[in-house]
C-alpha cells in the first residue's frame, strides 16, 4: 500500500509510477535499477531505493512472469554459514529445493534482527517462493510485531514465510513453523546424567532471551526437578554457542577453585569440544573424572566420542521447503511440524563417584 508521511494507510498499492515520481526519475530508470541492469550514480540509486522502502513497493509478480523473469527460488536466512548447525539445515533446504526445480539463495545476518528483516524485504521484492528463517533469535515484542507485518506482506506477494527451528509467532500469522523438540532433548540428556548418579551438573552456554538457549536450559532445569535435585543457579554459566566460549567458561570455572561438579552439559557440541580441551589442559579426564554431554550431534561429536542429542538438521530444511511448496500448490499442508530428537550414547559419561 502507498504510505503517506502522516502515517495514514490509503486504499491502493504503490505502483512503479509512484516510485518514479517520488524519486524524481523515469519509470524506465526505476525498472532498470530494481532489475540490476542500470549503472546508475549512487545518489540516483539511493533515491529510488528510499522511495521503494517508503512506499512499500513490490514489483508486480504477473508482469515479471510474462517477461520471463519470474523467480523460482527458495530463500534461506541464517545467522552464519560457518556454524555446522546452520550449514546442515541449509544443505537440507538446498537439496529439497533442487528436487522441486528451485534455486536456493542463502543470506546471513550475523544474528542481527534488523538485517534479517531487511533481507526478508529484499526476498519479497525478488518474489522468492518461500523465505525460510532458521534458528536462534531474540524475540521481543517489537521484533514480533515487525515479523508479523512481513509475514503478511510475503503472503500478499504470493510468498510463504517459514520459521525453521523457531517457535511460532502468534495465532493468525501466515507462517509455517518447522521445529524440533529442543526442550525435550535437553530434558532427556540431563536425565541421562542424573540416572548415572550425577547431581552436580555444570551447564555451559546459558544465553538469556535467545529461543534455542532458553529451550535447552528449560529442559535441563525440568529434569533436575523431576529427579528431585536442587536447582543451583551457580552451576549455570553464560556464554555463546561457539567452541572458544566452551573453553573460556570451563577454564574460568576450573581456575576459580576445586571442581564442585561431576558432570557437564554443554549447550551444543562446539561448546562441549572447547570444554573438553580445557578439562584436558587442567588434568581432568573425560569421562573418568568428569562426564560430559553436548547437543546437536554434529562435528566434532562423533570424533571425540561425545554423548549428545541428535537433531534432524537436514530433515528440518527439507520439511521447511516441502510444507512451503505444498501451501503454494494449494494443498492443505500442516502449518506446524514438530520433529523429534534422541540421545546418541557414546563414551563420555560414567557413573558418578561417591565420596
């Protein structure tokens, strides 16, 4: 819809003529800039793109189709392509998209919600068949409101928003949700440690406000409660989901005094690998001295014999594409799919020693 400076919402959608008028250029110039075929001066391009944003302009999908330039793409937006978690989900998206004759576009945000929303807008303008948002994010009310707006804008443009590995936004928002039992997996692997007699379990990787981190620590706490073990916040260490953070958290804990724990639950396998290195450097053996578990079942879990939680990463990506295209084809596909997780038992856990 054309947006006025006074905030009112008029009755018609913005046209390319409106954009050209607002930017002070010809319609042909707008078309060529948006199509990437016009070697315009930066000032001209910036005026056009500013007008596009302010008017919330979306190019006509039918006109693009008639010109042979209709998009057949699936867009996937992730925090990082370095993380094994995001890479494996992206691989599933790419493989399923290829089976349906779609190209796969991958964009990274570095965890910045503003960049994520800006990328969603770009993908809408490119008429991607689906826009798949993957993984961990802070969902505050401002972000929720903006994401709801873009979900509806994508639907109006004939596209489909898919939340992959994330919880739903709210009822009535046109978005598909494909997630896994994040909390259940954490509950199960914590219970595995508790069943081996470990009651002092150090948790590495508490990241308040982030959906994935909150789900995992919730499972950890629920398992403690189920086994009647007192919850000690002093055993929860804050950090991000990277190997260097696992090393830092463990070294800080070990350097602060004698170990007051018999087992460690690392929020993911990268954190577990860093913790393992720190334990080894400080003369502690896994699992003889300290038991250790992780989450994700991605490298380096198998290489170091780590007991962990298996997440169906590639199936998450594949299911996201399948459900989005089912909706596009008019099928009454599911709007919310929850995939299961399970423990992979290796050789990093031993029964707790009794003093």
